[in-house]
């Protein structure tokens, strides 16, 4: 990464000078030659740029952060690679880091610390609502512009580092002094981890130091898990108790005991700020007027003031009052009035700048979900546009949070009716017409696919489209042989083969008894598609005529006893019509009844000794 100064990435981003860097990347100031603006260029170090898994996560995170658009978040303009260099193009911020400010002036006055904290809350709230977790909140990643605007940077990059860099050194990666307990344990981290790290930043702003120290990173991490921080007021007595309680709540070991959202934390900080502002106004006193007090001397006997002293004192007080009235009247005349400019529909930053240009002070009063205006735009203002007010007046803004993001229920595998109810109850619209598709395992009528996917965050009211299963895709199979089966037997065979019964025709038959299938279409073993129909022709009778034949079984050639069996196969099937013991020299004579044509067989001790066709 040497000698990159002057290099132009993608024919557009020129590297001007180096700003610094951390363990993951080097940071440069650059010039966007297309848009003629300064940019920050962050280039990954070689050990990360050669790790494909890391790069995949890094690019995914960069894309997620690029979707953020908020005045308190450093914007990502572009992500790319060239000649083995993987880089991010980011907004260039002129100013300094909060770490520098803390090192120079901490502990900060409570009101100043709260003003910074409120802007950090705004950035975190916007990111969390868009599914982006920072995972490395620290003063080094918080920039302050020359006009006091806070900009949070390096969103999402910490996640890629934490997942990908353990193999390089086997040690814990990240800013251990700002690490949440669940991060130190290696557990799942989410928005509560950002709240905890933000609490460390608040602690550092108000005390000038960190709550936990140790000889090694592991020792500090253990303290995050096991020890409680020293109360702020023991270090900085001037910290208001309410503000101390807020900070200590952000530093709870159990994530569920912290603030549930950055918005909830912001609300409490704003309440403390308003209370402090009112207290400051209420306790203001006039400064001493005149010459310094004379040096103390020996106590003199108490004397009653002379009349002329009383006159001078009254005149002095009247003079002071008149001077105060004149100063106020003069201020009233000099400040003058102005019309409140319209700022609804502008972004928060644009609105604040327009109000400042008109000599007014802008302040965000609340943030609300709004389906018509994108996140960060002004929904309403108070006073209204066009109202005549004194310069310096506070104008309260209501800022859009965009459409409320709701988790889409996962309905794959649910019956279509249940899926529709579940999605509608969650605040989504379901497309009226569902597509149908075959599926090998999901039964017909149940959902096989949904768009947007389940468990994703989507704006409330988004339309969800469903694809519903038609069951397994039909296969070509041979038609089962049904001729000679009873109608009930044929129907069972059709069902087992996933075939339908088609037309049913009854026809006179002398060959088959009533209720027996005498023909089928398609014919047996013909290839047919599962789900198709087989037409059946069923006998109405009368069926084959009954006939008789006389059978003689001669004696056996030996002097032993034997078992004789006579078996007949005819229109009714195969049946044993005689089973008898044959003694020595005995002849057996029997009359056999049969239907239609068939076959007669005689067995002696299981051995076939005679066969005859029956007609």
C-alpha cells in the first residue's frame, strides 16, 4: 500500500494525502474528479484484502450501510476494487473526532455532552431501524464538524472484522474498552451492544476517563462482564443525578435491562436537557455592579444610615432598573421580526440550515413514522411557515422516520388461507391472485414461496405475493391392469397410482359376472400422466353360465393311502372343490360345478396327476 498518493481509483477518485488508519484499513483524503468534491478513501490492508470470506462480508456490510441516509451518519458513496485494492469512498468530514475533544476538554459540561449524545442517538436510531448494527461505537468513530454537527462513521465495518479476523492472531478484535459484555463473551450482538458502547462514550465525556482499565485486553473484557463502573458523581460531582442514572442504565450487564432502543435513550436525555435548561434560566442572577468590594478592615460600630444614603441607594436602584428596561427595549428594537420559512419536506439538515439563515433556532422535537415522506425529512414545524416571530425564536421540527419497518411473517408451508390472515394481521397486503407451482414435499394449497421473504424487515403495508403448491409434479406411469377386477378393487388401484376414475360404462357380458371390469381406456401398461383419468367398462351380467363335469380319480398304483385335491379355475377365479383321502385301491368319483370356461387340475399328495380344459 506504499506510494498511493496521486493514484486515481476507477479513473475518478484521486488520492491526495494520508489521514491515518487503524488495524483494518488506511484512510486518505481524496478528490472526486467527477463531482469536484473532497471524499474520504478507506483502503483495506493486505491481510484482509486477501481473505475472500472477509471480503464477501465486508462488501455486504458496505452495501447495507450505503442504504443509510441521515445527517448524523457519514455517508458511503461507493465501494469497489482495483488492482487488488479494496476500498470505500465516504463523505469527507472537516472537523475532529470526539476522542480529540475529550482529550482536550473533558469532563464536558452536562449540556454539551447531552447535545452530542442526542445526535449520536439519532444516528443509532436510524441505523437500527434499517437493520444495521455498528458494533464498534467509540469516540474515535464519532466526528464533530466545525459547526458542531456530529457524524458517526465506520458503521457495519466492525461486524465484518469481528467475524473474519480471529484467525490472524487468535486474539480479541475490536475496541475492548467499549466492548459490551455479550461481545466479550463472544455471544450474539445487536442494538443493545451499541447502547452499551454508547454508554461508555457518555461516561468518558462526563468524567474524562474510562470505567474499566486492565493490563491486557482480556482483563478489561472480564471487567466488562463482572464489575460495575464507579458512579459518575464520585468522579465528577457536577453531573446531575438524573443524567448519572441514564448512563448507568446504558451500562447494565444484562442487555434486557438497558434501554430497548436508541429512541428511548434519546427521550430521557432530552428530558434531562430541558430540565437543566429551565434550571439554568431560573437560577440566573444579576452580576455585581460597580467597583470591587473594599478590603476588610476593623469592625466599626453599627450606625444607622443617614437619609442621604437612602436617597442615593434608591436613585441607584432606579437607575439600574431603567438601564435594564432600556437594554431590553433596545434588544427588542434591534432584533426585529422575521417570517418563519417553510421547511416541511426538506431534510433535517436543510431545514436547520434554512432556519439558521433566517435568524431562527431549529430543534427536533419528535420523530414519527410517516408513509408519505422518506426518513430524515420534516413532517411539520411549529411555528408554522409564514408566522412572524422574533429573531432567535426556537422552531420545533417533527422529523419523519419513514414508513414503519415490520418483520414479515414466514408463511412457507402454511395453508394459503392461514398465510393470508397472518400477513394481513401483521400489517401487510397480500396480492389477490396467487401463483401456483408444483412442489415435491409441500402439500397442495400450502405456500411454497413468498416475496418479500419471511423474517425480512419491510415497510408496513408492503404487498406480499404468494406462490401456492399444486402438490408434486405429475409423473408418467404405466396404467394398472384393471380388467377382471371388481369395481371396488379397480378404484383402490387407481387411487394408489394417483389416477382418477373417468367415465363409468355398464355393458352386458356373458363372460364376466356383474360388477367386474371388462374393459379400460387407456389399456393396461399404457403410459399415462399421474392425475389423469382411466375410463372403465363394467359388466352388467348375466355372466358365464353354470356347467358341470364328472371326474373320476383312479386308484393309486401302490398299496398306500393318499390325499387327493381337485382345483378348478373358471370365471369366478381359482378354488379347491374337493379334498379327500384316497384309500388303498379306492376310486374317487365327483361331479364338479364351474362357470364359463376354465381348467380342472387333480393333485395326489401335492403332485399334479391330471389336467383338463373346461369349455
